[in-house]
C-alpha cells in the first residue's frame, strides 16, 4: 500500500461511517490477556497497525491468537507463555512502546521480561524512567545490555505505595497491569482516570482482580495469586470519533459516526457546540454537522480527564482556522504538540506559537522553553500543499486540512495514520472525499 495520497480538497465530507474500539484501550487489553490462566475474548477490535504489532508480540510469547476482522472479535489463549529475546521483540514492535507494558504480566508469568529500544510519536518527552521506577519498586531487577534492558523478579513482585507527579496514563496502566498479581496491597495516588483506564479496570475486575478507585484519583489494588481470562467489549475510540467530527466542521460537512458514545465525549461535545458545530445523539452513534454560518473563536486548554483531551486538540485547531476571530489554545499535556502547525501555516493558516501559558492557569511547561500555546486567527482560506505526516494525531489533522483546502495536496508518510485510524481511506471514500 502506498505511503502517500493525493487529496483534492474543498468538498464537504458527508455520509456515514463506523468507528470501533479505542486504540488506547485495545492494545492494553490485549496485554492484560497475558495475566489470564484461561483464554480471553476481546470484542470491537479495530484493524489498525497497533493491533497487528501487539498480536505479533503476544504470539512471539506463546499466545495462540485468532482475530476475525469482520466481526472484530479476538480470542487469546495464554495458558502457555514463553520468553522471547530482545531482537525478536524489537523486530515485531518497531517504534511501538507497547513492550514496556508487557513487563509486569511477563514477570508474573515467566519471571523475566525484555525491553528493546523504544520509539513512539515525537510529540514531546516520553521517557520510560517512570515505568522502570515502578517495576523496580515492585521488586524487579533491571540489567542493561547491548540489546536492551533485561528484567527479572527473583523474589516475586510485592505491592507498593506510589504517588505520580503527574497523572500519566502510561504509568497508571503499568501499575495496574503489575499490581493485580503482586503480593499484598498496592496504592496509587494522583492516578489517571481516563475512560480507557476505567475500561481496563473493568476488564481486570472481570479477570478476578480487586481494584477500587476513589474520588481523589487514588487507586487501591489487592493482589491475587491467579487471574482468569475475560470476555469484554472495548469502548469506542473517542479520539477517532472527535477527529471525524472536526473533519465535518472544517469542511462544512455532515458525518454520522456509528459507534460514537456520548458518555466518553462530554467535554468535546461542549466545545464542539461552542465553536458552532451541531450534533445529534442517536441510538447507535452521533451525527456531527456544520449548520452553516461562521464558526466562533474560543479559548481552550488541554488537560487530563475530565478536561479537554490533548488528542482532540490537533484536529480542532484545523477547524479553528475557519472560525471568526482569535482562538487561543493552551497545551498542558505534551510540550511539543504544536509542531504540526507548520504545515497549516504553509497552507495559509495564521497560527502563532508562544512559550507563555496562555490559559487560566500555569502549567508545568511555563518555566521552560517550549512553544506550548497557540493563537489562531481566522477565518483563513487554506490551499493545497505538499505535507509530510509528523505523528499519528498531527497526521490525521493534516489530512483534515488537505480536505478543507482548495486545490491539491500531496500527503506523504500516511502509514503512521494506520496506527490508530481503521480503514481511514475507505471511510474517506464513503464520505465523498476525492483521494488517490
């Protein structure tokens, strides 16, 4: 499949599409299957490259895995788990950061784990130090090697007390996947509480885990000696849903997204309406549409859940280039998430970046040299351009810009988009986009 597409923009996207399970949950649910002594069944699984990567890693470790692409049903039998070497893991993982999350389950099941060099989207500093700190506190030993990091648990893993400086989703996932079978009680303070985290907790509870979540972002896990498999249906990908909603807004379109769940999109829906978009919630999805007339500028800052999600920011910024007046967006989660705006500026957008915190509160980037606030002036007419996709969410946002622009855009590096957007080429065709 070609890694570039040619987009002829200027046509409103109209039609119906279906969005399936959340990328940020499904991969973690697949990893959780390693903890079960009996087979697990995961439903609503999207056909995205991240699922393919994790599938390869699970098979590499002895999992018998079957995936029905049409139904979205996946079964994983992890009754016999084996260990793989770093080179094999690296070859399967590529730039994915998933191997770090396999460590807890593998240490419980095999007593050892390997972490090769890790990649991921270049949207800011995403170190694995906090993952390693958590694993070491549980009792893992870490030995550096030329092929990566080798972890062992000579005395087993034992419960810990841990406080996060920042409510990191990755760190919360790491702790949950490790604590559920660790001896004793584990407490985590300042945990992430995103819908994907709550869905992972529900899944682990089905497996036999004992987990309680308090209103102050604290989580308590009572370790158990054995977990069984699960039967679970993934929540819908709220990031993909919002991305298509922003595409409808930016192109003046009308898109019905089957599978969209209002309960995971409350903050986004409020902002979507404030900007001037309209939506109708149905029994099996949400219709997003541009009602006509000018869009409205807004002031917004991203935050951890229940705030405005950082992954919603990039596609919304594209829509804000078509809003009347000055919009201000303050990014507080990833320090370099505005790099994608360079392409928008080349297409005619008026975007200025600032190092100051242009929000109603200071953030952890305020004392550093990061351009983490943006001022968008609009409306501006976008024109076609040659674009190189920088990362997953920025890449889809560039695609939205190309669809909203007049003329032809050549978008290269779109393989990155396959990591989190199932069959996006087919969905574009269903919505009437002119894409080659």
